[in-house]
C-alpha cells in the first residue's frame, strides 16, 4: 500500500498515476528544500518524475511525496520514516547518515547510474559501506556585486572588502542562527582554522575561542545600529528567499547562501544581477570548502532486498541521471523565464556538459565542488543540540543580540 505518513495523494505534493498494470508500490520522499516561486509547489516536478519512472516501470505504482511536512532534519523523525511502515526510499541530508546506519535502518546500496563526485560518495559512506546514492551537494557562498570579492582568500580579506564598499546599506545578509545552522557554521569555521583532518574535534565542546571570534567577526558585518537580523532570529524565521531579496534590492552589500539561493537573487533583481560575483565563504584564515550532501537512502526494513530494492535502484538511477538533474536544476518544471535553481549536482557527467561549463553561476562553483571535502555525516541529535546551545551562548557573549532560544530551521 502507499505509505505517506499522514500525507496522501490529495495532500501536499503527493501524486499517484494509476495504469491498471501495477502489482507493487514504491514509496518515496524527495528532499523538499529547493527553490520555487512564491506560493508555488512541486506538483509539475513530481508529475514529471512519476511519468518518467512509470513509463519505464509500468508494473510499479510510484508514490512520491515532496513536502516540508516530512521533517528530515529531526533524527528521531527520520528513524520513523525509514522504519517498517515508512518510506522505501528517502532523499535526505547526510548529516545524520551515520546515526541512521548505526541503528540498522539503512540498506547498503550500489551506484547503478551516473558516477558520483568524491565528496558525494564520501558523505554517503559510513564505516566503509555505501548507504546512499549521492544526489545534491551544498556549499555556502558569499555573493557581492563587487568583482573584488573574487580576490578574497580569507575571512580578513572578505571583511576588508565589505568595509571598503562604504555603509550605504547593511554589510551582509545571512542566516547565522538556528538549531542545525549554528553547529554547521561552527564546523565550517573550525575546518578553516585547523584543517579538514580535524573535523572530529570540531564537534567537541566547549567551543574554541578563536573559531568563535572568527564567526563573531563575520556576524558583526550584519550590524545595523543596535540590530543584527542575521543573529537575532529574524532571517532564520523569514520565508525562503527573503535574505536574497535584501541583497538583490540593495538593502545589503553582500549575501551568504547556497548556490540555489542565486535563484532568488535573479528573481528579485532580474535586470541587475543574475550574475553576481560569488566565492565559497571564507570562514577563517585557510580556505577549506566543506560540502553538505543529500543522498537517496533505502529502508532496510521495507526495501532492503528483492523486487523493491531493484525498483528503488532504478528510481535512484533515474533521479541522479543528467536528464533529470537538468530538468530540476534549470527549473524546467517552472514557467518559461524563471531563473535556474542552480543546485549543485553530485554526479560527474552533469558538470561535463557545455551548458553547465558556460553557466555563470556553475562556472564560479565548479572548482569548489570538484575539490571540496565532505561534511561529517555522523551528527546525532544530542551532539547537534549541545553544539547549538554552547556555540550560541559563546557568540552571544560577543554579539549580545544573539537569539539562543528555539530558532530551529531546516538548516
């Protein structure tokens, strides 16, 4: 039967296509945190996915859900989604992959489609076993209209460039708070001070003073008199795209966000800056980009073997293939003229396409994607929550407006 965890085909972004020939069901939850138009949804994208899969697998009823109602950033909720009665395949952030694998919830998988990039494969591997098929990569970029940004090689370089632009508007727009966001930023900054070989140490508390000082320096670039909307929870709670709207409309001189946030920059300032200068954020003295990763994992309980495992492998091969990645990354499900989503694809063939090599956003992201290191994938809820609390309190001692209450967001 179709399992939607309280989300049926009439609910948010659930869709079934019956042909009278299906003998079994594949239940899938797709990663929902990608850009779309204001008040939009992913119905057309889901219909395309279902049509493509069922054209080649006519005996399978594909049930797809793509909704933020499916909380993939709560580890215990994730464990339920991948238990018996949950989904067969889930596209999720690999931050908690080790936690899920350690509980025996994930089936080992093998790549049957396009070859993944090294960072994607590393993020989907735990204890030398591949548990996920890499789908997307994510990395924080700094955006500015000033071409001098490209010369920044450290945090001090970046802050100097911001200070030289004058303060006609806020120096920076970014989300620097939140239960998952704060530990992630701390690990980024730790890696750029002590190197990526020290990532396991980054999750040990109390926080390192030098790392906190570096983060506080960047946070202060958001100051507007007594206010700091990057730290007080305002931008954490803002609708997706509001941070980029501030930059696109001239209310800040720079912006920090993933590559896909360029969608909103172009959407809100189409005549001005669909092509800002962008670099991986320099969180410290030594550039060392860390790549988050999303991957398709398979439930050991419901889909670990037999026909379901075969159906799931065909689905993940379709979803990570170049044709599907082009469809999603270049916003082909949205009206003509809509900006590309510019999601970072985790497979090699995508990046070898001429259209990608020519694209002004992808061209600026390509080196970091090829050379970046995978973000740790063994985060637990207890570690995350402790880091969020202690990092926030350390930052609050330096930036008093910091909101250390419940400002949870997806990232």
